[in-house]
């Protein structure tokens, strides 16, 4: 079941962080870059981020999270993460489908990921996104940006 998460609730923010840290540690290993901003988040910084969070729950356990900001008919996915023990169960796809089908009307979805994060790049391409650009952030990190018109 997918439901909105009240990120201002400290207990819920901590539950989200307990998905985010292990999930982004896997990304850090994949792209060989460990200075990712999501690994520095705290429950407090999540509460202050201004994003809207939705969680996928299995037997009342939070297993995956997507967060978005909506502006000018564009949904900007800021985070899409699944706890590593729940990888390969289709949770990321269910969260993405939820955003596409159950959120107010919009025209475009945008998202970015580490360019070396092959599983994420493949996921977005497989789900109808197109690469729009690749930006070198530092000597060791590039981000790939994606867009999907609805």
C-alpha cells in the first residue's frame, strides 16, 4: 500500500531516513562516490526539505519512498529509494506509477541520478524517460537528467 508520509512527524522522518541511508549507501558503492548529500541528511533536514513524501508499506513496514516537488505542471522527483532488503520486488516501479497516475494533473516528470548508477539509469529509460543532459559535478561525479512528457 502506498500512502502519503507526514515528514514533519519525527518518528516518520526517522523511518524515511532508515530507508534513505542504506539505499543511498548502495548507490554510493555503485558509482564509487561516497559524498552524496542524501547520506548526510538527518530527520531534521528531511523535515525541512519542502518535499512531499509517499511510502510503500508492506505489512505496515516502510519499504520504499518517493519524494517530489510539483511546480508549473512539472513533477520533480527528488528521491526514489527502496531499502536494500526489498530490492527487485517492483517497489520503485509501483512508487513511480503511483506518482504518474495518482497525483494531480501535470505535463512532465523530471529526475536525475548518478550517471554511473546503471540500475537507476536503466530503470528510468525502461519506464519511458528520455535523457536530457549529463552534467559533470566534480572530477568523480556526473549526474544524468531525465524527462518524461505525459
